[in-house]
């Protein structure tokens, strides 16, 4: 192993039992870890990220989103279905129109924090 690979590793093997015990008390359950990983995985797609961003600005119908992203209504519907299944977006029907919005304020905050992080 090169010395470059060793720079980011402890030179002495030691476990701080107090810290480990403290963190373990609050550790994610396997289901929570899987759910958060799934949420971030869904957001890893650029088209879905753009949809989330657009919906953070306004409630939009599928045609609006297709126009904003310059992709087909069918492609938008497919992406929205995935986002809806992950409870990131919701819809409401008004007469013959279906409008999408973010499921709750947590989604907007989560997305905006990620956006701030990459823009810094």
C-alpha cells in the first residue's frame, strides 16, 4: 500500500467506546437506512432532480413540467410515478387537470440544502 493511501487512516487502532456507545444509541435502523438511501437514489437522476426543483417553485401539471424540461409528457409521467412512490411528490386533480407539488416542506428543505452544498 502506498503512503498516499495511508494518510487517511489512523496509524494506531483504537476505539473510543464512549463515542461508539453514544452513536449506537441513536443509529439508524436498517429500514431507516434503506429508506434514506432509496430517497437519495431517486434524487440521483438529473431529470428527477429538475422536476423536484421545478415543483419547489410552483405547483405544475405534467404538461407544464414537460414544457419546462423539453421532454415528452410520457417521460415526465414515468418520473413522477417514481417520485410519487417515494412520497416526494403528490398530486391533486381539478376537473380534467392533474397538478403536482412536493409532498411536504421537508422535501424542499432537503433539496435546497443539497443545492446550497453543491453551489458553495
